[in-house]
C-alpha cells in the first residue's frame, strides 16, 4: 500500500481505543519480491519467529515504508523488535540490521534505536499511540560486510496493556497468498487528503468498510464487515443482508502520480461502488 493516514482522516481512532486484532502488514517493497515473493514478505514481521524476516529492496531502507493495520482501534504502549535476519548466525552476518526506526500513528510518532544483537528488544511507546493504522520506517542501519546487502527486520510484536497483539499463533494465517497480496491493506475514497470511506482487506480473509463523514453533525457514519475471497479478477464478499456477492475487482495504476486505484464492479451497495485509492 501507499502512504498511510496520520491524522484525523482515518476516523477510526477514538480515545477509548484498547486493542483490535492485527489485520495486515504491508511494505512499499521487499528483497526478491519478483523472484521469490514468499521469502521476505512483510507478513513475516508478525509471526514472532526467527525463521522468517522482512528485508528491504536494496541497501537503502530510506526508500521503504512498512504499514501495519488493525481490525479495530488499538492503543499501542510497547513494541518488541527483533532486528536483522535472525534465521541463523550466517544470515545475521550476511544482511544489514535495522538500527533506528520511526513509528507513526494518527495520534503521534516516536523515534527509537535498538542494539546490534539477536533477539527481541522491548521499546516503550510513551505516550501510547492510538489508531487503526501505523507506519514504520528504518532511518539507520548496522551495515553488513557487503554494503550492498539489504536491511532486515525479523519481527515486530505490538503490545497493549501487556498483551501481545500478534505472534506465533498467526503463523498459518500469514502464508503468502498471491491472489490476496496486491489488495491487502486499507483503501481510501472521498476527497484527496480528506477521505471519508475506508475499505480494508485483512490477511485472515475478512474485510471491513467504514464511512466516516467529515461533517458528523449532518450525516451518520456506518460500517460493515464480512468474509472475502479473491480469485483472479473476481472477488466474493459476504455482505450483511445480501449474503455472498461476486464482483469484478480491478487494481490500476493512478494516472500522473504514484500508487494504485481499486474499483469493484457488480451488483454492490453504493458504498462499495467507489473509486478507492491506496493513499489518502
């Protein structure tokens, strides 16, 4: 996905947020994406296992952005970071290791560093960040002997009130799905810079739509969710009151700027017959 919402545009972050289950991890790119798409994919960051890692496309991680989405508003007060490619001593030395990060959400941001060592390192998020979507960037690295090697992170585990929101119990659900991968994340419709419609696809095969009007006094918001399945250019959606509905799904490059648009075509509610985009 593209840039995330970092302000009130994503009106899914009330002060009462506690913790929603994690729904996706996306990256602007990753190492060997075309030749071996399962090896360093961003969902690897969520399984709390040394056997998998995300690695940047090139040796310059400043070109990359990671996006994490939750299925509901969440309050993040700690993360635990396993930097580098922790699969083994050889991979640890072979790849560069992330050193300095920024973590941003709708309510704020924090910059932090981790040591050049294997294993999880706790990072307190103070004040806690609240929202449904967060972004992370690698700002600096511990370089490998070969300066051209990508920068890796093995795991990011989010915590709320001492409870981990992702971990090894998700392993089977995090398998790479070629049909699903291009659509994972949150898509936006409405005015550029101030969207009011949000369509999110999660790795567990569920989706959520939310309409959050800019003028809360004049219009009421609404939301619904269900299961989905994508096969080729078709998507099946379980819609409230309608049951399973099949539509054509199309993902195109935006004209004149980076990013993609998303269009669903079929007998669908008006809420879903929008042109969505992968940035605000």
